[in-house]
C-alpha cells in the first residue's frame, strides 16, 4: 500500500512539474522540426500545425507512459492524478509570473490539447487491455 501511494505521489509531482519539462521538451522538438523542415519564412498552415502538434503529442505519450508505468495496476487513476496535478502546476506557474490572463490562450492552444491526448493514450490503452484480459 505504501509503495503504491509513493508511486502515485511521484506521478503527482511529475504532473506538478509538467509546465517546466513539457515547455522545455516541446520547445526543443518544435525548433528541431522547424530547422529540419528547412526553416521556411512563411510556413504552410499544415507545416506550422504539424510542427506544434507532433512534438506535443509525443511528449504527452512519454509523460503518460511514465505515469502509467509508475501505477501499472491502475493506469487511469494515475492519469487522473497526473492531469489534475498538471492543471494545478500550470495555474501555480501562471500565478508565479503574474500572467493568469494567459490561461484562456493556453486552453485554446492545439499544442495543449495534443499534449493532453498524448498523456491519456497510453493509460487508456493499458486500462482497456487490463479490463479485457485481466
């Protein structure tokens, strides 16, 4: 019991720190893809969207995979703890820089929703497999 609570706590800390590591990792990947794509002065809408969505989703997959691996017996519960703590961490970081006005833009961002979908993918798949095959 103690070990599972500790792991759930680690997932919570991972979520609280998500604004830091997500921003860093996605920023590096976006820049890398932009450079690999030839650094166009006026990128097409498809290219611009892909450069944002793909890294956000991939980093989300990694975060969701780590969260699910830490609480393998209840991956969806782990994802809920991760998601709630990530939201809390985001709000705290916005308060820290005194820019709560940025929250609506953050909620409109396709990168944010792509990251959220990525974090949910691995735990949801594992939950379905566990439910089906026990």
